[in-house]
């Protein structure tokens, strides 16, 4: 059948997806006018030309939007062919300046697919090494999916032939080359019958001395058979991976659809129920992430409650110990405090006066404010991150997600203010009364008590056994230097930090 537009210059200006389907009756149909069945193939050609012009204009413009055509016939094998524009270098008519790159991009879109076979068509009267089709095929395929087609064998100079190419010796392809002889433009204009053209092609191969020995492996009918066979084999090879990919897509889609199985959008009670369920689910998720009893445990990094736990037990003590004070300065401060309290009186006595003691201790206690407030900030940040993670399930309802995040975050921010007030109050309480019976003040009785307690202590799970600064002396790396690290040793793990991280 003769229905693909032919002529000089760029004729195919849109990709044509041609599905050949074996059937008892013969007709064609387009996807853009599905209701109409074409039985006259001249009309099909006219429709292809009209549809091309509709999108690209009449003056040689191009478009990547494909035309879909199905041909049902008893004379075809099941094949899907995509007819792509030939590569042009110089723009004509309405074509843009970058026409070559536009066409290349369009072709690459189709030939890059692993599941497709590439038909690289090259005229025999042109040097194979200059073939644009083979060059592009090579870019996306290590010559596994490419089939070479050599046309215009009857137009070669006398005394030359394409025997080396067709025998796959010159530029070998795994799937080889097939030669065809198409009708000339004169034949087309003279409405030469395709059956006559096929007979002429067969006669050409049988009578040509260079191709006679391989006439059975040449010609359009053989190309059809080879394409059908190779496509079948290719489908067989790519089907398992395609199938498993579809299977995984299907599973993920089923999972998404599951929650909407019994969902009727027009039922207001359903809407309320769905909304309540989602909000409840958010609450449960948030609680699980903080409590750490979730069904999906993150194995790649700390998250939720575990991060907050780490802030309290490792980061916060680190911040406290980082508050450095110079012992010389402290001694000088104590000495000034004692002298100032005695005023004009002579400084005597063995004991530090209470007022001086309190002044120095209070100065140290005030320093706790900053790390405590920083600890609150860190925890708040983690809580807000956790809220964001939990609302990801509401992704299908962006406004509900936004509103939920807003309400919960506002609430957290309110509590943040109250927590900070409470902490500042606690520090004020500490400042107003210094408890000298606290274990940090070692009197004689306390020292004895601590000794017996230390003997009794046993490590309970995840209890912080010791934390503090350790100096590591390393001769080889630091050339005799040393470096301080902050260590946290728990019953289960040992962590260390060399700086604010």
C-alpha cells in the first residue's frame, strides 16, 4: 500500500507511529479521528499531510507531536513502526535556525528507549561512514538494537556495489544489514503498483552479479520477516524486566489507592470521616515518632524522639561543659570578692565569707541560661521537623497539610515561650538559694557519702556512666601534638565530639 507521503526535501515533519495489525479485513484508522475507518489509502496519505500541516504549518515546519495510525490488513505482520524525520542540516521555509538539533532531540527521544529496535536507513550511493542514522544509533546503542537498511542500491555508480556492507564486513552490526530497492520518484508519480515494484526489486537482486548469492536475504518482504522475528525475540528478552517494573508500579499504585477504595466524593459524611481519619493518623504518627514505637523504624539515621534524647543526654551536657572559665581569673575574682566584702576591715579568717561565696557561685549559675535556652531551640527544631515528616501523608490534600502544619507549629511555638519562661524561673530559683548540701559541694560528710554511693552504682541500660573532656596525645598524626575531645560514655555506646557538632 502506498500511503506514506514521499517527495523531495523534508516530507516527514512529525513522527508517525504506525501500528500494523493482522486482520481479515483491510482498513486504517487515526487516533485523532477514531470514529472514521479509511479504506482508500490515498485518503490516508491526504489525512497524514493535512494533519502534519495542521500542527506544523504548510511551510516545512516540524513538530515532535506524533501522528498515530493503525493499519489492519491480512497482508501485514504485527509490527509497530515509528517513521521519524530525516536529519536536515540547513533550515528552509519556516524551519527554525536550530532545526538540526530539534530533529536530533526528537529522534533521540524515540531511539533511546531500551525496548525499541533502531532501523538505520542509509542510501547505498553515500559513504556508510558518513551515515547520520548509524552515527545517532551508535550514540544510544552499543549496536545491539540497530538493524541497518541500505536503500538506492540501483542508483550506485556502474562498477561499484555495496556487497561488503550487505555482508556485514565494512561496519559490522550484530543484527546485520538488509538491502532494499524502493520505487523512484518517477515510479511514484507514474503510480507504479507496489506489487510490480516488489517484483522488480526481486528481479534486481536475482540478476545482479554482486547480490545474486544473497538474493534470499535481501528485499522488502525479507526485511518485514526479519523485523517481525527480531522484534519478537527482542520483546521476549525485554519482557521480564518490563514486567517486574510494571509489577512494582502496580503495587505502589495499589497502596496509594487502598485508602480511597470505599471513598465516595459526593458523600459529606465520608468526607468528614476521611478528614478525621487523616488527622487522627497524623496524631498517631507524631506520637510514634516521638515515643519511638513506630512500625517503620528508620535504620539510616536518628529521627524524632531519638534525636531529642540525644540533645538532652549528649548535646546539652556538652554545651554546659563548653562554658570555659580560666582558673586564674576565677581565683582573682574570688580574691577580689573576699576583699570587697571585708571592706576596710582586715581580711582574716580561714573561711570564705558567705557573701563572697554566693556572689561567685551565682555568677557561674547565670551562665546556665544560654545553653538551656539553646537546648530548647534545638528540641523545638526537631519537633517541627517531625511534624513536617508526619504531614507528608497528607500530600494529596495540600491545603489540609498546610493548615495542619500551621496549627501544630503555632502550638509548639506557644509552648516554647512558656518553656523558656519556666527555665528562666528555675534558674532564678537556683540563684535565690544556694544549697550547700548538694553533692557538687564536697564537705567532709558528703565526700564519704559519695564514696559509698559510687561503689553501689551499677550501669543500667543507656545510663550515662561518664562524660567529660579527654586529651588525646597522638605522636604520628599531630607530630607530638594533642587534642581535646568531649566524650559521652553510656552503658551502650561511646560518642565523642571535637567541636560544636
